[in-house]
């Protein structure tokens, strides 16, 4: 929960926090922006955005497939919102290039721990 992230930052300010969103389940642009704002407000540092892909017929269907340029748009929106690092493309997953994300983050910040 958001309060847990806040507590972690309060207890361990050098912690790097990261989360991810899967797009394509029927979300609206204003909902994506609100989630981004809430995450930034709660000091989440890194955001990943990827396309939801239905793993089996028992899972929720894909409502919409985003185009690569839309993922570029959401990357820019995330950066404008205040995330320190954003990965955004159809095949991005939470662990996508995590080592690169952390290295990029460390170059621009003094934080040292990744949870």
C-alpha cells in the first residue's frame, strides 16, 4: 500500500522504490495520470509501463493494445510527473532491465539500495 512505501522512505531514505503498471485492461488516460501522481506523491522513484498480455483464456482479455508511440508518450508523462526513471514499451515488465534502471538511477542520485 502507498502508506507502506511512505514508511519505507521515512525509515530508509536511501531506498529506491519501484513499481509497474500493465496497460490494456480498459484504463483511461486520466486514471493513468492519477495513479502516476499518487505514486510520485508517495515517493516512488522508478516506474515501468508495459502492455498487458492475456496469459490464458481464464485470465482477463486485453481491452486495448497500445502502440509503441503511445508508450513513448506515457514515458514522457511519467518523467514530467516526477519519476526519476521510467521504462515504457509493450514488452516491459517489472524486472525489465532492472540492472540498467538502477545504474541510470545511481548516476543521477546518491541512493544505494534497491528493494
